């Protein structure tokens, strides 16, 4: 059973913070963080969530970093070209005025969780499957559990103010904490009689034609690069289990950002190899990720494939485009920016990539959400130059990406946080799962080879869903 290390301490801190909030003129966020006895934050959230409520899980096992959140105290949403700026400002305003008690772990104060769609939402007419995911949504949860080498901690968030019943609010929060259930994540259990069906939303031939059309426009000098994605739908005999899928992902992809964002109606889940931005004070880190090849169970073959990737003019060219744009974007707001001189090989379970770490020191404080908006979309998931590539993508991709390839992550009360690019991902609604994969198209791209690369990338989730 998950439990606070000291229930009496939690009650005392809640009542003390609520009393201070009562002296404020308006509604005030109260956030209390204390040590917590919990073996598995994600399993606790999956087992304890109520029907219809949002939840969030985030893990990178190789860093021993876990964050899981439950419920909703506030949700900040926005659409349009300024959605990152608007959401960042609203989150920072509420966090900045909060009454805080306790502390510990890798975050400071209240933690916002959620993400952003690839597109800004102004175009309208999107796929109904994404209807419960806003173009921008960051949620302040009722409860957040974090675990790292620094220990395990629980954060309880409440909204209070003049006239609010302190005892009632504290009692409700304590009851919610007492209702948390410690559990193990289940195993994947497919329907015993009905085999899943797998269908490409657009045929493989149609996708190859889209790649060919993009190559022609690149060779004509219209753009330098564009990323084209495709969608596959898996329909199972029984409802897909996000808890079991998340458990399998974190075992199979320990170096990736394993995420699960639940809206109450649907779940967006994945294991992304790509960090969009990590912000700690004025320090910023990111990675330019572009260029991919398959893995092999034979170590010698695997290393040979990696060397081929490192020496591939096409993949190195894609890599340079991404890194150049990231450095340019960060240079405008930083004292210095440094990118590694050569890309390194980043290996995950079924694929390996070229990745170039990039670091920067900000000239002025910026929040993680602001930085995510500054960098999104990188040419690794969009194109170059983006304004023109965006038009080409719209004309040849024929896909509502929803949150696929958008930023997903968290930001704490100090503005620190991290967002990944939501790749190797799937949108799950009951028995139906929508999987997405994309590739970077450049002048010498081969349509058949690009289609094959999407199959490799789809291989991260497809075996778990089919």
C-alpha cells in the first residue's frame, strides 16, 4: 500500500498552508511535498485512478527517474500560434503565487504535466480520435508522485482561498492519499480468440508516392527537408490495456522517455528516444536526433550498421540540418551554445539513431514550456525551412498528427522541467490503437527505403498491440 511516511505531518502541513492561503485575497494554490512510501509511482497511479479523470506517467529507467500524477486541480489550455507563451505564463503565475510546504526530489513545488499537439489547432477539422486532446494542455494534478536517486516524494495540490473550509479541504486530500493503491503493472493479455487487425490508414503505395512527390519538390529547390509520417490502426478483440503497455515499454526501452497521458477518454502512450529540451535554472540541454537504421542481434552486424549510419551522406545531412536549426534558435536567447562536433550513435531496442547533444546557458531565465515552444518543431519532425516545409507537409502527408511528434513532459514550480518529442507513440481508445511513424525526406531519399524505415519505427509498439 502506498502511504505517506508521516500522515500526521502531511495533515499538519496542509492545514498550516491552507491557513496562510486564507489570508490571500483570491484563490491560491497550496502545494505540500513530503517523503512517500511507494515502490512504483506509475503502477500506483494506474491502480488508483478514477473513471474519467486525467493521469500522467513519465519514466526514464536508465536515469532512475519517475513521475506519475493523478487528477486535476487546474488545467491550462490554449490554441494558436501563441499557445506555448500563454500556457507558460498561466502556469508560472499560478505556481509563483502558491503557498508551499515541504520539498524534496528532482522537482520544486507543484508540477504541471501534459503536452502540446504538433499543430497549433487553428486549422480545425481534426481527426475525432484526438477530440479529448487540446492543442495545448498542462494539468496541475491533485497528487504527484516522483522517485529518483534523491528518494520518493508525494506532492498534494489544492486550491484554497478566503471562505474555504480548511478542515474539509485537508480531509478530502488526506482521504485521496489514503485511497492510493500499491500494485504491480499487469502483463499484456491479448484476447484469446480474436486476432487483432492491422490496417494502414493510407496504403504503403500511397505513402511512397507522397515521399516521391516531396523529393521532387526538394530537388526543385522549394525546401531542403520535410518529415512525412504515416498512421497504422490496430483493432483488437478486447480493450488495449495502457498499464500493461506502459510496463512493457519501460522494460524494453529503458533509455527512452516512457510516457502515458490519459484524458479519461483516451490515452497517448509511447517511448521516445528524443529529448526536445531539459531546463535546469539557466542551463539548457537538448539533442539533435536525425538519421536512423535498424538494429541487429549480432553485435558485429549491429556495429557495422552503426558505422554505415555515421558515414551516410544522406543521414549526416539530415543531422546537420536539425543541429543547425537548434543552435540558431538557442543562440538568440543564450550567453553561449555548444553542440558536439560529431554525432554519436543512440541505440534503443529496435533502432539506432544519430544524435548530437546541444547545451546552452540562457541569458535570462526561461521556463521549460517557453523553451519547448521555441524549439518545436525541430527539422527532425517538421522540415527546413519550416514555413515552406509546413505547406509541403500539409499537401502531401494527408494526416492529422494530433499529439504525435509534439512536446510531452512536465514543468515544476520554478520553471524547470523537460519535454520529449512524442515519437514511437500510439493513441489508444478502447479496442482501437492509432500508431504513428515518420521519416525525414531529403533530395536523395528513396521512397521504398523510407517506407521500410517507418516499419522499423512502428516496430516499437506494434508487437505490444498486435
